[in-house]
């Protein structure tokens, strides 16, 4: 297990204005950044499988902060500068990955926050909202599907055929940064489908993610981790205010957002035109940002004494 750099040696991220990279305490340090007034409600962003916080773009975080939110993004284990295990040897469970979000909130002294998850990160939000509603002020589920079995799972539309072999090829050489970046860009292009794909923006994000990772290949450990203790319940048991955001062009979970929103009591569905399985691109922010700010405008987030 490789520990991240000494926090005192890590300054503001290059080219970004989100403040210094901070680290949680404990045996498995997680790297995170926060932008915005600490007195404002906190939005915690949970990325997809094997994704570092770089995939929550700095300009999106800054736009939410300008709307009166404190925005926090973090590196999952085995991504970015968070604690990293050798590829193929994760020393944690999938439950640990989910509960890491609470460790970030604990480090900030935040009791309850608005959780926004993408893809697998949104599955984590579902799990936390079900088991720990005391920590979740609201849930936003982006580009995802059910984290819990539903009555008509078999009827959900399958992924696009062209994604069938997306992750079947050999992995790039871990020492070849250019090849790693190209592989990430290719995956993101495929997952965007017919949505708005900005290659130069995606390449810049991929480059940053690869360059600041302790081991850019260690994220595959997310697929190898043991599940851990299961989260019990069903989506009909969710009680926190929920917004489901889904791209109309999502080739991985086509139409799953509608089924998800229909099953969660009181959930609202927002479908974004021209968006695939991706962090919503700037072309959609005129619709997305007002919806997120409205959804996260509930009671003031509680804070624990520090």
C-alpha cells in the first residue's frame, strides 16, 4: 500500500483555483479539495469507478460554488493521490469505498451534506442515502442505474452493443503515460455515445488525472475488491430528496434514469439532451446548474464542532 505525499508538500493544483489538496486522517488517507464558503451548504461529489476527482472539472465546481455552495471533490482509493494498493491487490471492500465519502465529510466537520454521484459514484450515493440518511441532506444521481435490485431489472434496456468489448483489451503499459491517456480518452469517447464529446477538454482532464496519480492503473482494483457487508433495503425505502440526472444519449444505461426516478419516492427526473454517459458537458450547464442549485437549497447543513 502506497501512501500519498506529505500534505505539507502539496500546494494548489496546477492550473486550478480550488485550493490546496488536503488529506483525511487515518490509515487510509484520501485526497480532497474544497472550494466555496464553509458557511454555505456542502455538496460532496462522488466520481465513477476508477475515477479520480479530476473528472469533476474545476470550472463546474467553481460554478456551483458561485451559486452559494461549498463544493468538495475527492480521489477514491487507488485513484489520484489517495492511498493506493498494488494493482490486483486491494486491501479494502466495496463498502469501504462507499463509506470513504463519510470520512471526507468527517474530516471537514460536516454532519450532513448534499451528495452528488456519477455512475458508480451515484450507486454509492444510493447506498448511503438508504443506510445513513442522517448524513445525506439530498441525493443527486447522475448517469447511473439501480444500486439495488428492482422488480423489472430484466426489462431495463441493455447497453449499446458497441460497448460489449470496451474493457476487454489489454491494459496499457503502466509506465507509458501517453498510452494511458489515449486509452482513457477512447473509453470516454465510447461512453459519450452520440452525446457532446469535446476531445480537447477530455484529453486535458485525462492528462491531469494520469499525471497526478500515484499509479494510474490501480483503479482497476475497484473491480477486484470484495463487496463487503451488503447495504440492505430497496429504493422504495429512500427518504432523502432525490434528483435523477440522465443523458438522453447514455449508451451504457439507456433509459435507466427514468426507471430509477420512478422507483424512488418523490424523485425528480432531469433528462439532458446531447449528453451520454459522462459528467455533463458545459453545453448542458444552463439546464443542469439551476436544477442542482435548486435541489441543494434545503436546510442549512449541520456541522460538527471541530
